[in-house]
C-alpha cells in the first residue's frame, strides 16, 4: 500500500474522531433535544463547534469515498477502526470523560481485530490475483 493510501486512512481516522469530538462539545453547549422537538437541531448549526464538526465529518466522508474507490469495504472499515482509540483519547483528555477499563478493553479488542484485516489484501477482485498493497495483478503478474 502506498503512502498516499495511508494518508487517506489517517484522514478518515482523524477527521471522524475530531468531528465527533467537536459535535459532542457543540451539542453539550446546546443542551438536550427531545424527539418531539427535533426541529431544534436546525438551530444547532449556529454553534461553531457543530459547524466545525460537520466540516470535519465532510472531510471524513470524502476520504472514506476515496478509500472505497481502491479497496474493499471489508478492508476500509476495520482499518479505520483505530479511530476508536483516537476518540477515546480525545474524550479522556479534552472532554474529561471517564473512559472505564471495560471500554479500554473493548477498544483493545477492536484494535486487535484490525491486525487480522491488515494482513489481507485491500482489494479482492475477479480479474486476477490481488497483492497485499491492493494492486490488481493479472495471471502473468502485470498490474491491471
């Protein structure tokens, strides 16, 4: 896998995590919104943290689409699960949330699962053999 592809995966991980943190900060400032008054969510856009969170999640979405253009969903989604670690760390240190031992254990299990996925090819295809870097090779070993 190329350095550019690693950068796309890092953009997915960090833009999603930072976007979620910003949304959390903004929505805590706004207060509780009940299902009966869901239109109040439209006023959430006036909060700068919510706006920045949405922008970060738009970056996440663009990066995610980019990754899906060259890799299988079964590779991209687990590979970006490291974002759970980033969210937990940001939540602990910036939001001062209590991240319990059982949550850390769950995050560790998810991260361990990423290791299993990372060893396989990024892209499976029917054109030929797929290499570990996601490049599709024909039966002669040429890049398709």
